[in-house]
């Protein structure tokens, strides 16, 4: 946190508060109205998933952007954090500069989806936690075949540039497809697209 605070000040940002537990995080967020909350999954009193849901979930009166930090290969609860409304996640041992860039990315309204964590962590646990709750043709019925392809790659942690290369499309066209499928599924950002893709077995299925 000290490193993050220094880097934030160097770049004109500010760490406005620090919380020791989930309940304090909610209280401080309501009081300080931060642009982004950096949330640890594992906290006393109120865990990070419940706190994320309260701050960024569908029932939040004044949603706040939440960036979740996780320990690689440990916190399979990241999947639940995405369902709770997190806008992105990074590894807990990320250097301050990368964590700060993650905060800035989320603050701009963009989703931060770390490909390594997505493929190794979300892909491993998602179908075990919520195995095929809905058939693809039910939940994703409104998507075209091309939009389904784009969704599958988004949920695999691919960037727009990587998707463009794989599907032989321009990055601008991919961006249009992503925006269109998010609108059809009523999703806030590409991070949230991981959830229906795994729940339906579009990716990560047996």
C-alpha cells in the first residue's frame, strides 16, 4: 500500500482511505466516495465478495468501481467476485506500478481482465462452482454466431487485438462486436462477460 500511495501521488492521484476489514471498507466508501476501491477477497468481519456486492452489485444504490486483488492459485472466489460486480482483478503480488495502472484502467470505465488469471484461475474453477447452470441457447440466444465467438474469446482473457488476429477482423470491428454483445446481455463490461460464458459452458465446459 505504501508503494501504491507513492506512485499515486507521483501521477496526480490519491489514496483517500485504508480499511482493515470489509465493514470498514463499506463505511469509508460511503464517506469518501472513491473513484475505485481496491478490494482484498479475504478480510475479517465482511469478506471481499460480500463487500464487493454491496458496493458494485445490482442492489447498490450508488455503485462504486471495484478492483479485486487475489493470490494466484488460491482465491477461487474470484469467480464469485465477478458475479458480485467487480470491474477487474489483479494478482496480489503485482508491483505498485501495475496495480496503479489497474486502478486507472478501472477508473476510466474499462474492464481489467488479467489473461493469466482468467485462463488459469477462472477457467479452472468456474464450471466447478457453477457447472452449466444454463444452456448456451437459452442465456445467449440473442447473440449471433460471430458474437458467440467473440464472447468465447473475451471470456478466455483475450484482448481485442488478439481476437482480431484470431478471427481475421479489424480491432475496430471487434470492439463493435464486444459492445454489441455486452448490450444484448445487459452486462456492464467485458469482465462481467466471463460469468455467463462459463455458466453456460461456452468456455471451460467438460
